C-alpha cells in the first residue's frame, strides 16, 4: 500500500508540473481580424496586454498596409498582398488606432487593458 501511495504521489507531481508547463505555453490570446471590402472586420477589439491581433488581407485583389503610430506603441507591417497575414502583439496598455496606409478610411480601434 505504501508503494502505491508513493507511485500516486509521483504521478500526481509529474502531472502537476507538466500541466503547469502546458498552461504556460498557451499564453495570451490571439484575435483574428479581416481586411475586406476596404474595412477591418471587426472594427474594434478589446484585449489584455500581451495579446496579439492577427490581421489577414482577405481582399482578392487589393494591397493593404497595417500600421500603428502612437507615442506608446508603434508597428508597421509593410504592404500586405491578398492572402497575407501579419501579427501585431500589444505589449503596452492603452487605446490604439490601427490604420491602413493605402486606404485612409480603414480603421481598427484596439483597446488594451493593463499597463
């Protein structure tokens, strides 16, 4: 009985450790945003600090260009061909306008919670 208790303890400890590693590997969420019809869809997102937004050019024949320019955070994807993806990770809290450098009316509002 004593050996069974020791074995159960060891398996439980190993499970707890590996479970912790698996949870740590998941990390902050990634939200998906589409660029289609000369608009971001959705056009506003709320996320925790450290989370990412994957922006996909879903337009069949239009180039897009994603950028953020603020004192707290900046990002520039360069030109995105149809079907391309870019990942923006928001490392600071605040409210940011994600814009398309080619289509000035395209705007994605990103609110990042946590400082």
